[in-house]
C-alpha cells in the first residue's frame, strides 16, 4: 500500500511538472552579437550616391569650436512651428491622411514629423507627434517612411526605425545589415501622441532576422495586413512581402511572411551597379523595392504603387493583382508610372472628392520636394494626369 501510494504521488508530481512546463512561456532566445565585416567597395569620387554624401577622411584634425552651439541652434530651428507653403517643403516619402473627422490634411514623411493643412497649400508644422519611450526605436530615433492610417476607432502610425548599433547579419564584401523594422504606434487622435501598444514594447512585427522597411497597412475581407519591403541590401534582389496582423494590430498572426514579387520582375527596374548608383557610399549590386501603397480603381482592380531605381534614377512603378486579392499573382506594368527621379508616392482623396497623387521629386542633386499630380482611376488601370502647380 505504501509503495503504490508513493508511485501514485510520483506520477502526480511528474504530471504536474509536465503541465507547468507545457503552460510556461517559451524562453526568449538570446540575441547573438554579430561582428561587422568588410563592406562592399566604396563608391568612386563624384559617383551618384543615395543615402548620404561620400567624403574622404580629413587630412588634419577637425575644428569643433562652437559645434555644440551650432547643433543646438539647428535643432531649435528645425523644431520651430511655422506655416510653410507647399512649394517650400523638402522631404522624402510624403504621405497624406485626409481626416474626415477634423477636415484636416495630415502630412508625414521620412523624419517622422507632422504637418497640418486645411487647403493642401499652406502647412503648419513640424509637430513631433510620437512617443517611443520604452522601445528600442527610441534609440534609433529617426522614423523613415512614416504613415498614418485610420482603422476602426484608432489612428495608427507606421514608421521604420533602424538601429545601426545592432547588426542582424554581416555579409562579407557587401553590407553589415542593421536591425530594421516597421513598428506601429497608436492614438485616438490624428494629432497624437502616438504611443506603443504592441504585445511587448518594441515588438518585431516582421521577422527579426530580416532587414524590413516601408511597412504600410491594408484591409481586405475583414483581415488587416502589413505590406513591407524585404531590403535588397540583404537579399540582393529585394522583395515585397506581407503578413497578417491580429484584429487589434498588437501582433503578427502569420506563421511567416508571404512574398508577393521580386524587384527584378519589374521591367523598368535596373541593377544598381549597372545604373552607376551607389548606396550609403558603397557599390552594392542589386535590385530595389521601396514604398508600397495599395489601391483599388473604380472598377475594383487591386493595384500597388511602389518604387525602384532605373534609367531615370528613382522611379514610381505600378503592378496589379490578377486575382483581385493580396494573394496575387502580381503583374508588373512594362513602363514607369512616373520617372525623372520621382517616387515613393501615394494616393489620397481630397474633401472635394478629387483623387490626388503626392510624390517626392529631386531635380539633379537637389533636395527631395513633394509634388501633387492628378490621377484617373475610372478604368482598370491608374492613369497619371498633370502636375498641379501651386
């Protein structure tokens, strides 16, 4: 009797231990510290280059006299709220939310600040509307390709943050890939503050080991998706991918991202080294995907605006889904939607019901400036109209 009782107690203990281990949260894997390696060859002096100027090391010591004060004044000027004409704005990756509730247009871009307008001509800003406290993004600081979407009762801010102090992959003779992710913030107002709300602060919606940028939100048949770029800097041939999010957008519920297409499938897309384009001062070969935005024409045709590099430098291109759903297949248009070093555009509808296209354009080596264009979506294909000159 004592032996059988001891066996019973032992069996119960083992069962309880098994149950506890089954219900316990999985241990968080420790991130491996990856050492940087030699990168791609440096660009030639005077070569075309995206992502920062190419400069050689100074011959002697740098005179830093008064630098701290100059930086303080520069930041103070950048943060000064003022009213600016649309023609005087300089920015990459413009995105406009036309908010019906406030009858106000909200303009975001790379840099993460917000401008506000009632007429699309005069803009007030730049406002700082985000709070990244408690996340790794706070250390990264700069928000690239910022967007604001209204879904349900909330406004969602999608921005890409990059932490170059954390390398996720070191590719010899190519690139030390940083931790890049599109992260979501939320607010009850389009004017913020937009704050973290994900399952854990700084949650990686995309795979941690992927170099991911330019995430945008899209709803289809009651499902919410994030479409994002898997960077060519990591892959060589960049891809466009999507994941499904939970109903409250706090986490990703897809087992793994779905690849929609590769950059090289697009006829106008060129290979960067072949085009003579350097990136971050490096000669990295590859094909680029950038800046997705989903749309439907009035006939119900599902399309995507996205950007790449080609013979006219930066290009806006378009593709369409044959199935009419996010699943595709996605067929690329044979010609650019807009060339001439223009891209990363998006569509929005004015409060008067007019469909507009806003895009950034750079003249020569000048700054990137936003432009408005008319567009026609009455047929199966989006048609570019004329530039709106203010």
